[in-house]
């Protein structure tokens, strides 16, 4: 097991709470200190890695034991790196009149239990390796449960040359339309 200087229990919490609690905990730490975050939300692996990278911390990795994920993050420089939200957002109401791909970046289990009909599932943790499945010329509307993972995914796509990307807010928690289930 990796030696950690501090520990954070985020077990039983769903997105976005593991990241929210980690942000708060890491603020009180000194540069170079390793924080261990214990979580049970499978999506936290991609969420914490993407968040740490976006704000200047070093994501060291994850060890999985039974149903607990042990994430290790080394606090980066105390120089503030502004955490920016993806600037192109769209609501579900606006989305209804648009054409393009709805990209669902939630974990597979979340997708199976209810998604927007026709949405493509690529969990955030797989997005970087599966970008070739997406068309850079097509408008892409990224959705997750709350808008946090989709924000990170939209930033990742934009950083890789996708210019027609939108973060759908407030996420599936705000979707009132028909959902499709695939068991």
C-alpha cells in the first residue's frame, strides 16, 4: 500500500461529493503531502484523476481492495491554479432543438439503469482512449449525473481538438424526458 500523509473517508458518497470533499481536505495540506481518499463510487477514479490534473495536483493512482477505491493525490504547488468551468454550456431545453451526439460519460452501470435514448456511452475514465470513436466535426453534447464529470470531459475533448462541444447542465438529475434502460 502507498504511504499517505493524510486520509479522507468518502465511502458511500456519489458524484460529485468525493471531489468536493477532496477539494476541501487538500486545501488545508502543505505542498507535496500525499492524501489518500477512500471511496466506493466507481466514477471517482476518473473524476479525481481529471480534477487533480485540472488544478495542478499529481494524481498518483488508485488501488482497489474489495469494494473500496484508495486514491492517492500529491498536493501540487500552493500557487493558485484557477479551476475553470467549461464555458460552452447548454440546457436540456436548448438541446431539444439541436442535432448532434449526446455523449454520456457516466459509469456503465449508471448508463444502463437510465439514459437518454440514442446517447453514446463512454465513461469519463475511458474517454481519452476512445476519442477516435467521436467525430470532431459533429456537435457533441456531454452529459453526466450532475454536470461535473461532463465538465471535465468537455474540457478534455476541447483540449484534443473538438471544437463543437457543450456541457449539458444540470446533468441527468435535471432530465425530465423519457429514459431508456438496457439490462
